[in-house]
C-alpha cells in the first residue's frame, strides 16, 4: 500500500495540470499532506465525533504482526494478532462491542474480536474448497452473515450465508459473477448488492490473476427471497475490476474500480468511480481528468455521507482521496495524504475519516470537506490497512 516521495510529488504535478479557474470552480475542500489550497476556518470542537465510537481496521506491516487494530477517543490504541492479513471489518450486528475481521483475498479465515478486552472470542474458517474476498455484512434482522467467497473447483463467485451467532454455514448462492468482492444490503433489507470484480484467484497461486484475458466485472443486484439476480451492470472498460461499494440511505450505490492496466492494451484514462441511482445505469465519474489519472488506476475504499450527499474514493497509489456529489455527479474536492486507503463516515455522519498505513487519521467536515486540523491524530504503532470501520455504541 506504500508509495515513494517521488510518487507524492508526481501526484501533485498531475493534479496541478488543472487550470486555476477550473480547480477553484470544482474543488470545495482542502488538501492535507501538501496543502493544495485551504479555505479559511476550521470546525469547532463541538462538531468533532463523540466518544462512543471506535475506529477499527485490519493492520500490520509484517506477517508476524498482521491482525486488527482500533482506536477510541481518550484511549490507547488496541491491537490483536490474527496470524493472517485482514482486509475489511464489520461491527457485529448482535454483539455491538465486537467486530469481525475477514481475511484478505484469497484467505480463508475470519476472527471476532471483543474490543473492550481485546480478546479473540470467535470466528470461522471457510470450507476446504472455498476462499474469502475480505468482506461481509449482516442481514437487516441481524440473524445471518453474508460473505463473498469463491468455489475453487469452478471459480464461480458465491455469497455464503452463516448464522450470525455460531457462524455455521446455512446456505450459499451464486454472486452473479467471478471474484465477488464487497457486498451490501439496500435499505429495503431484501436486496443484496455485490461488486463482482471479475478476477479469479486461487490460494495455491496467491493473488495472481488467473483470467485477465476473459475477466468480466459487474455490479449485481440479488433478490434474497429467491437468490436470483434482478439486474446486472457493467462499465465500458472490460479490465476495470469493480471491487468496492457503499450504499446511501435512498439506495444510491457508489462503486470504486481497480484497472488491470497490463491487460487493457492502451494508456487511456479509465474512470475509477461510478454512481448508480435507483433504476438508472452506472454513471461514470470521469472529470476532472487530471484527478482521475492521478488516482493511478486504483480505488481502495469508498464511503458515502447521507448528510452531505457526497461520496469519497481513496487511492493509496495516488496518495489522495477524491469526492463527488452523488446527486449531480459533480466533483467536490480532493484531499492528499500519503498511502491513504481507509475511509468511513463518523457515527454522526458529520465527518469523513481517513486512515493511512503511516498510522495517520484525518477528519474532513462531510459537507464542506474542510479538514478539521485540530483533530489530526497519529498512531505510530498502527499500520492501518485497506479499510476503516467505525464501530458505535
């Protein structure tokens, strides 16, 4: 997830190709690691997130320290070693003081951690012919857990249903494609949205893509009542792997992609972010082109603020987070931070929270996208990985 200082300079150089007029018209936020421009004023302390939230992330730089890390206001950071590299975490729907961390693709394990004690209190391992893609979510009634997995024999993508308490496998069904990654429920509680990345992998060959010539990525909507795909959407670039998504309270989906550049056969800029409003096709966010190009073919995580109707997309390769308005598709701002990948909204939805592998935490007002500089935090003992989860009590 790391980039060199020279990459940070080149990021600023690419974005600087925007004309000053176009930049000021399109950007309403501030930059962080190297200030691009900063409007006056900061949020007051009364606007900072409350104490009853914990920032949770897979963390670690070396194999012997991979695990889960978390920080809460006025507390020292917590860590637990898992024995495998995690990817995303989910607050437990039935035990809100606990979170689940899912193994990074193509791992096979998940652990449940009780945050107050720092104890591993449960977890599960996939069946021998399955592997995880690093994400999971709970049903609206908190009775079951959904995880994205692969059938190793056929390569097809699966959604596996487990009992939320015991993690016993109850059922499974087709995800609608190959390489299902992130999944989320629509507000109706009956429709599951799956980002099928299109790339087949196998534990024997690690993260090596096995089907770049034939990969086909899609966002699929699945009716949980009959486990059938209601609708499926694709983007024009076949080598754009749709990986991460977030759902707004009105059902609008925001989607992030990772381009398999070596398989495209061209050097054209490819859109990495998309919005899908209910009943409409995916709308690609192609402007401003210098910002999209500066993201270097990679979106690592996405989040949406319902309060502000703004979506954020992080690029650790580009060292920046970019934001668009989800109702209009207009560009809102970018924010620069070395190796930024984790993004989430605070428990009160008044801030976007960003994390980096350097242990840095940044907060941006979710509406103005102005950074709350008084809330900058640094946790040198933590190496935040790809995703950030905000656990609330």
